[in-house]
C-alpha cells in the first residue's frame, strides 16, 4: 500500500530468492492498481467515493490455492462507499512467486516517506493537485485500529470479498484502518 490524500496504490512486488535470509532485489514496478485510474474514487472532499479528509478502512485479502498465492484484492471502505483494487490482472506466475515469502512469514511495515511532490509523482501524477504538498505541508499520516487476521475469509460490512471469480474465499485477510 502506498498512499497520500490524492492517490492510493496497492501493489504486490515479487523478489528474487533471499540470500542469508535477506531479499536484495525486488521488482520495483510490481503488479499494482491505483485509484488515480478510477475517476472520482479517492481524494479530499465529498465528490469522491472515499473522502480522504475522513477516516476509512483498508482491507486486503489474499487467496491461496494449494499453498500458492492466486489472488489479492484491496477494498477501501468509508460508510457504504467502497473502492476495490482487484489484482485479477496480475499474471498467475507473478503472484505464485510471492508464495514462498508469504508462507515463511511477513511483517507489516509502516513508513512515511516521499515528503516532496516531485519524488512521489510516480504515484499521483500530476502531483497533489493544485495545492503545495512539500515538507511541512505534506501533512500527517494517521493509521489506527490495525488488525491482522488469519481467518479463512474476509468481508466488508458483512459481505464477503471475492478476490477472483475462481476463488471466492480470500485467505488470510489483513485489516488496516486509516484516518
């Protein structure tokens, strides 16, 4: 997940096999989806389905089949409004290459970086809209109510999240709230 108040991107990144337990090289581009490609889906203000001036939930679910990652979907939810980033377009072998890393255990890492508009333009081109978004004006990032769950399914407002048509039950989901 990479995000600011104008763009939200969810991207799986495959890596070369680890050496001495460390990954030295990962695919920087990944197989991502970005809200900038979904008009009026995400941004500051009531004209967006997800108004980034208010809290919303981020739910990411992974589907496995025979211990191989076959699907990933990220759902943004704010009240009854939802935006779904479905990685159904990722090639099966790309997702499968993430399976060993996921099976050996991954950790959640939250960082705050890219405080200058020009360094983040890859995500939200054109950067930040009309306002200044550099240095002290970059704003605060608030993440709260983090939950990581290993359940056999995920839901948004009681409705199951379908990762792909072939795999109706996502496993395991992770839920991250952001304000």
